[in-house]
């Protein structure tokens, strides 16, 4: 079973069972963004994680097997223009070169790792309307020959 | 003078004068990412901000005038494949759909605004290597007819 | 069932039953453009709306379930070159920068929201040939840090 | 002088003289969106309009000559991803097929002309935040062999 | 049944029954290019036309129903590079700007409609080799605000 | 001098001198579409044609020399989305496969040559609005090994 | 049956029966490149050719029928980057403009026909390693109005 | 001086002096296609070749220097759609997979080298119209680990 | 059976049987990168290799047959943006022109063959973290007419 | 001065002075690929390196200043199709997925860093023709949350 087929089954089962992504993450003892990304096919689960997730969601063994496979990572470009995702792309298009300047100013020549990396999403209450706060947190890697 | 010509002059003057982006931001009393983005051409400065920046950098009035103009926002795609910027794009390609799921789970159907929005970059010390922490913070907007 | 499969079934049932989109919208108590877009897969319906629509159209529960799902929004680019849709794209290509200038002139630096947003289509009689009048109506959002 | 060079001179002169697009439109006795689009290079002005605009803006005869030329219409795609313009593109991507359905339902098989066409932008006060209202108004043309 | 599936069935039935497109057009009392385009999915047929075509071709009612549907018009770009079609594209690439100049010279600022439009193909005998003569005939539409 | 620089000088001189493309074509004793395309850089002129055109337009010898050069044919894709030119592209997208079917039906397997080829544009009066009639006329070439 | 499905069956049957493309070409009395291209879906076979090929390959009548159909010519771009095919594309990218210059020098303004055209592939022994010799042979067509 | 600037000067000087590419090739004692490609910037000339070519064409030393530089090979894609060049691309799109099959059949798994490679263009008289004969001749390279 | 279907079966069987790619390579007596690439569909196996691989993996004869077929080489571009693969692409984007300079400096005008070519991947222990060492080793081919 | 202007001056001065890249690298005490890439604009030099390089090459201070700037890394895609560079891209297209499999097999889920990374090019004598040996050597980074 391909990881995209497994993801579709997970999404449908989650809705049918009325489970939140956070509840599944709690069950697996893993962070919510990581767990959601993994169940959508972007990270391999361990056997134990895969089996607990499938038990929780009532899914067959073939799904659990698929969830443990090494993924080929990345998202279909057609999905990247969904407005909820596109706003991140737009923000990078406006602020990307400024982030690059400030990373180099603070750390020197290098990058924020996207591998030794975590991302969290949180809600911050605000009288003008609550805010989505997304934190990208990656190890700095300097260009080193 | 186009905003990209103004940005080139700012970048060169900053280096020549040995100023940091943060020092310029302090001088303008504005946040570092906003200030850097604005000086690179992505936001209009007020007349006062533009003039203080140009005095600090030793740049002529035409630059100050250009910095106040309304920009057409966005970055040349060729620059987006620079590795320091690309890692953000890669992270979105891996985590974008998971972020979408979790925003909808927490807030309902809608988006994180990229307009009523701020972004910060910080350094977090870590024994395994310091970390780049970039926070995207935007007002939640629900689909509302 | 995917939302595109659901949309195809809706389109076919609508024709078979001889219902107009407006009649369906009336039944749901929702605006016509919103309703049509939602049934084509661009907005989630509430459970009640989905069930009333399916009853009206004689469609099974799986369709109603699909219509309530959170969509990934956007249209296959191949459909955007259909002449009836393309004329809007062409108009934006001719008038987009002028609209940007006038929005900034009237409101300042910011955008028309496409989320807190409504769109209507109407017929205006005209002796030279009736006219299609499409109104885009979105909340102004100013760039605010 | 190319129309894009003329447009740059118009934009700079307008700012220097502190004129609004609406004031220029009034001077020419033409609608604001049409006037702005024409001065940005998307429509030819009459000799009289071109000369009045250049007198108002203090621009030389070569600009007036350029403004009268027949344009090759369209906007550089790089400018279409500016957020203020992009929101219209996004709205079409979400609502385009619904607009097509409703145009066919009301008028039959055909299109809204983008040639026999006008577009207006207005501000509508709203306690929740004022709204940008953009009206596309084109003659219906039916497919006719 | 999708219009492309219907088109495939039409093409196969036409060959099997040894019918020409012209003969089908005669049967429908419609012009050959229009009829061929409609049967390939680019125009809706009336109920009567659809039923006569299906009777002639020995096709089931589902095909007739599909042929009456409102199409989303346009051709898969992969098919546009077939040499027989590509020569038209090449001719436009060589002569397009010249046609634009001459249309404006003769008619003023505007376009040839592709909606109030007909196209015919004919054979013109020629001692040096017979010629394909394709006539595009569309109503002139002037830019009118 | 490049052919595009020469074309710009031709276009400007033509307007300054108040000459029509047809008048220039008459002077050269050549068809209007051919002449316009050649002066825009798509065909080489003979020395005599080039010199007569430059005398008529008051242009220097370097232009005449450029007009005689062998062109690299084709039009910048950005110009192909001008609405006056785009309508031809749209018509091909709607009718291209039908034209292919009818060319094969009438002539067998082959193409309409775009080299042994002529194209004319004419005005046909019509009480409902005059019509633009563009005729593509190319020798049929059969696939022959 | 589509021509690509037919091609797959031909390719599989050829291997199963241990036949070379040249042997099939001999059987059909047609040149090898033409025959191979036709069986891969780029040319229509006559009824007789199609039936002999299917007899030789042990394929059913539906394949023979498909092989006689008029093709939509061209190859999926994904296949064009196969190294064996790409070397031809690379050679054109290096030598294309030189071939154009020399064709014009020898023949005048025009093209090598790709319709009245044949191509052969041969092996030329060479002590440094045998050589692939591919000959493109097309009728010269001069630009003729 | 860039190789494209040098090529423009060569092309202009060749025309001014009335020299053919073949005459220049003779002077250099090199094959015509190689010589033309080299002068257009696709191969480095030796110092002696570069100086003889520049003497023949009356060009300055800077051109000779540029002609000796190592090129970055390839042609601007915009030039590849010129009809004289495009016919080769079209032929590859029709015959590429067949050439691949026959190369593998004759030589085994491998490619025709585009490096150890020559290409010639010749005229073959034919009562039906003379023919352009272009021969691609490259060493076979087998996949060898 | 297509080579991509065969590859999927190989990948699944390998995991099910707990075999490493290296163990399969050992069994075939072939290098690991070559073997892995071949089983993923990029090289034809000999009959003996194909049968041994299928025996080892418990796969049916149809897979073995597919593995012996001549492939159309290349990878779906969507897979090339997987981060593990993308880092090689990024390295080429940063170092490609430098590699070209140094190859020409050492070897003269020519290329590293990608056909007479091998690639190995190894682990090099390093106290700062073990390293992935990938060696591209291809015969130098000089441009030779 | 932009880094691409500086690179052009470096390339020209190197040829004029008859220096090899390796000699320049020796002078800077840095590896050849790193040095060449840095001088072509892909890495910042230290002030001392930049000044030594400019003294060696006889270039002005503005070049040295440019060479110290932080680059925006990456290569114009047009240059990536040069055959000497393209062979690397082709090798990745053939072997990329196999490399990914073997990296995961040996190291687990992660990547070869392109930042903590070095690349070398060497000549390996071989009786069948010397070989280009390019070694990519990057730290393994495991996906770590």
C-alpha cells in the first residue's frame, strides 16, 4: 500500500472515529506536527507507533506496514496553492531574503537545518483575534569544508 | 530609483559602514525582520524612517524617496533556491499539509494571515549546536462570507 | 469519497433532476456562489446543509459525508483556460496593477481579503445586450506588524 | 518611448506632484480604473487625454506620444504574485468554476466579455472593517456560430 | 460519462460505421467544424442533435446525455504539438503580431471574437498541390468601457 | 542592428509619418500581412524592398540592412497573451483537434504547410457588427517517406 | 484500444517471439525506422500491414485496428530525457543554429520538411569503436507566399 | 567579450564581406558545421584558427580571443522554435523512441555519443525538389560499469 | 509488467524478507549502486541475474521478465525534490560550474561520461559524525569531430 | 560590484595571466573546487584570501570587496544544460533513487549534508582512457526532531 493511500485511510478513519490529531499524537507520545506529518506520509513511524495508531484508528495491518516505510518526502505542488498553505509560501516570498540576511548576521555563513528540525503550531489569544503561531526551530549548520 | 536599486545601495552602504541590520532597526525603532525586509524593498518606510536610515547609511535623498514607495512585493524565484532560503521551502513541502490540518483542528476553517503578521528570528543556545528559531505569527482569519 | 468525485455526482444529479444551482442554494439558505462553490468542493458544508443537499439531489450518505470534509482549495489549471473562466484571468492581467494602485490610494498599504470575502454574480439588463455583473467584496486588511 | 518607460515616469510624477489617480481621472473625464490602467500602459489615450495628463503631471511630449500608442496588453507574471493582486487570482481559483456554472445557468452557453467591459473599485464602510468592493461588469456574449 | 469518454466512443463508432464527419454534420444540419468540435467535446449539442448523432453512430443514451452537457473547453497541451495542429500555432507565432497590427489598422482597438465566431476548412485545388484553406471569421469587438 | 530594434524604428516612423501598413505594402508591391510581418522582423526583405520601405519611412541605411537579414522566426510568448492575439490561440485550443480530423478526412494523413503558406485578413460588413475574416491558406503536404 | 496500449502489446509480443524490428519491417516491406515508429503509434499502418504485423506477433484484431488509426503524433516529454534519446536533443542544442545557417546558405530561406521526410539509422564500423549514423533526409521547402 | 557578442560580430562581418560559412571553413581547414557552430560560440577555436577567421572577417583581436575561450554550450530555447530548427525537434518527437529501439537492437544497451560526434549537412538533388540531408554520426558507447 | 510495477514489487518483497540491497547485490555478484538502480528499473538485468533476484525475493516470473527489459531511463521529477536526493542537486547547483572549469583544466574540452561510468556510496567514520561519500567515476571523453 | 561581474573579471584575468585554478588555490591555501567555486561567486572569501587572489590576478580592490560578500548561491539553469555539467544531472536522474535507498540502508533516515560538505575532482589514469573521479563527501544528518 502506498503511503498516500495509507494517508487517505488515516484521514477518513480519524474523522469517522472523531479523533483529533493531537489525541493521536498523545497516544503515540510524539509531537503533534511530527505525528500529523508522519501519518500523512512524510516520516516513517516505528513499528510500535504504527501499530498503536492503527489500533486507535481501527485500520488494518497493511496500513501499519505502509506507515513504517521510508518515505519519498514532499507535497504535490497542486496542494501548495491551498490558501491555508499558500500564506506560508507568500510570507517566504516577502521575508525570505530578510531571514537570510539576519541568519548570516547572527550565525555567520550557513543555514537552518530542515533535518535536525522541529516545527510547532500554537494558538495565542489576542483581543484583536487569536493568532496562529508557527515556530520553525532548526540547528544552525555553518558552511564547513 | 527602483526599489531593487535602492536595496543594492543599502546593502553596499551597510557593509561599508560596518552596520548590522539590528543596529539599523534599533535606529528606526522597528523590528529587525520588518526593517530588513523594508530596506530590501518589501515594505514602504515612512518619510522619517527613510530619512533616518539614509542618514545612518550615508545615502542620497533619491534612496530615501524610493524606500517610501509602495512596493510590488515578492522575490525573484532564482533567489529562492539559495540554500539558506530553500530550507524553509523544503520544510513547507514536508510539513505544509500537517500545519493545515492542525490549524483547522485548532481554529476551524481559515488561514493564518500573512498581512496581519509578524516574523521573528532568534538564536537559541543548545549544547548540540545553537538553533535558528523563526516564528511566524499571524492573525487567524476564518472563512466568512 | 473524494470531493471531486462528490462534485461529479452532484453535477450529474442536478442535471438529472432538473434543479438549478439557485434552487439548491435557496434550499440550503445560503448564497448561490457560495453554495455552488461548496458543492463543487471548495467549502465544507455543515452536516445539515450536506444532508439537505443530498436529499434534494437524491444522493447517498457518502456524498453528504464528503461534502462536509475540509477541502484543499483550488482549481486544476487546465480548467482555468476555459473561455468563460479565462476572461476573468485576462481582466486581471489588464487591470490588476490598476486595482492595486487604487486600493492603496483609497485604503493604504494592504489587501482585499479573499477569506473574509464574498462574491456575487448578477444579470443587468441592457439594451445593447444584458451584462454579467460579478462583485468581489472583501474586507480590507492593512499590513500590520 | 516604450509604454512601460512612460508608466514609470507617470508613477514618479504623480507622487512628486502629490496627485491622486482619481484626480487625474477627473481631469481626463474618464473612470478611475480605466484611467489608471491606461496610464500604466494598458489602453491607448486620445491625443487630448494624453496631453492633458502630461500637462497635469509636468511630463514631456514623448510621454504623451507613448500614451497614445496601441498597447500590447498584459502584465508581467512576476507582478501578479504581489499579495494585493494575488488575492484576486486566489479568489478565481476558488470561485472560477462556480462563476462559470452560474453564468451558464442565468445566461446560457457563453462568456462575460472582457472587451465590452468595465471594472470599478469602491470602499464600503463596515463596522467590522471597511470593505474593498470590485465590480466586473461585462456584456454577455453567447456562443454563436 | 465524461465528454472525453463520449468523444472516444464517437471516434471509434465513426470509424467502425465508415461515416465521415461531414456526413454526420449533414445529418445534424450543422456546419462540419462545429459538429466535429461538438462531438469531440467542445460544444454542447441539443437533445435532438445528440440523439440523432447517437442513432447514426449506434451509441447508447449515456453518450447522448454527455454530448448535451456544458463543456469545460480547451485541449490537452500534449495534443497541441501534433504536427497537423502545431502548424497553426507556428503560423500564429510568425504572423500573430502582424494580424494584430492589421486588425487595429482596419477596425481600431479591439479583437476578433472567438465566441461570436465560425471557422471553416476547405480544399482549394492548385496545380502545385491542393491547398488547405481555413477561414477564421469572428465579429469585431471594440474595447468599450 | 537587431531585427527587433529595426521593427521598433519602423513602428515609430510609421506612426510619425501617418502611414498605414497597407500603404507600405502597396509601395512594396507585396501582400499586407506578409509586409507587416516582414517589417516586424519575421521575413527577410529584398534589398530593393528594404530600401523602398526605408525611403518611405525616412529611416537610415542600417535599418534597411537589418530588414534584409535572415530572421530567427517566432514571437516572445509574453506578447502572445495580448487579447487580440490570444483569441486565435483560444480558437485553436477549441477547434484544433476538429481541424485535424477534417484535414485528414479531406486530404489524408498530412498537414497544412506553414511555409508554402499565406494568410490574409479582411473586413466583412455585417448588420450585427462587421467581422474580422482571417484566412490561412497552406499547401497540403502528405506524410511521405 | 489506444495506440499506446497497442504499442505496449507490440513491444511485449516482439520480445516474447524473439523478433527484431528489422524482421518485422522486412515482413511489411517497409523501412525499419518507419515501421518501428508506426508500431509505436506514430504512423497509421494500412490494413494489410496491420494484419500482417499482428499475425507475425500473434496479436488480436483489436491491435490491428488500433494500428490503422490516425495518430496524434508526439512523445511524452518524460521519455525524451532518456540518455539514448537525449543525446539527439543535446546535439540540436549545440548544432541547431549552425544547421540553420548552412541550410539557408545552400538552399535559401526555408526549412527541411519533417513530413516529406525519412530517417535511417545505420552502423558504421570504425577501429576506434563502431559508430551510430543517423540520416535525416527531408525535402527542402522554401518560404513561398 | 562574451561569445554571443563575438558571434554577432562574426555574423555581421560575414554578411558585409559577402563570405559564405563554407568559405570560412575552407580557410580554417575545418568542416563547415563544426566551423559555423564554433564561430557561433559552441566550440573553442585554436589560436591560429581564431586569428585566421578574424583576419578574413576583418575583426579585432578581442573577437579572436573570445573565440578561443571554452564555451558553456547550448542554445537559448527561444531560438529553438524557429521553424527551420523546430523541424528537427519535431522529427525527434516523432522518431526518437524508434531510433532508441533500433540503436539498442543493433548495438545493445548504450547511446550515440554527442561528444565523439560529427554532423554534416548536404544537398541531394531530387526531381521532386532537392533534399536537405543531415547526418548525425557519433561513436556508440555501451553502458559499462 | 512495467518496470515501475516490478520495482514496487521488489521494494515490498525486500522489506518483507528483511533483505538488504547489499545482500541482493552480493547474490548477483554486482556492485550495490548498479544493482539497486537496476532493480528500481534503470538498467536491464541479464536473464540469470533477474532469475536469481526473483528467487531470492520470492517474486514471480513476470517480474524477472520485466527486469530484463531495456529501460527508458530517468526519474520522475517529483521524486527529485525528496531531501535526500535534493542535496545532490543543490551541490551541483553550487559546484557545477567549478567542476566544469576543473575538468577542462585537467583534461581539456570534454566531459565525464555518464555511460562508461560507475558510482559508489560509502560510509567514512568521522568523530564529528560519520560521512556519506559518493564517488562519481566516468571516463573522460574529449570533444572529437 | 556584483559577484557575477567579479567572476567574469576573474575568469578573464586568469586566462590573460595564464594561471590555473589549481595555482590560485595553492596561493590561497584552499582546496581547488572550493576556491574555484568561491571565485565564481558561490562562497565568500576572507579579506586576506580575496586580496591575495586579486593581487595574483591583477584585479582592483572592488573585485576583492565583492569576493568577500555573502553570496546568494545557485547557478543560472541555462548553464546547467552545458554537456559537461549535464552529465552529472543525468547521473542523478538515473542513480538518485538508488543512492537514497543505500544511504538509508547504511545510515538510517536522513541525508548527506550539502553544507558540511566537500567535493573533489581527480584524474585516474586508465588504459581504456583516463577517468574523471568526483567525490561528494558530506556529513550524514539524521532526521531528528
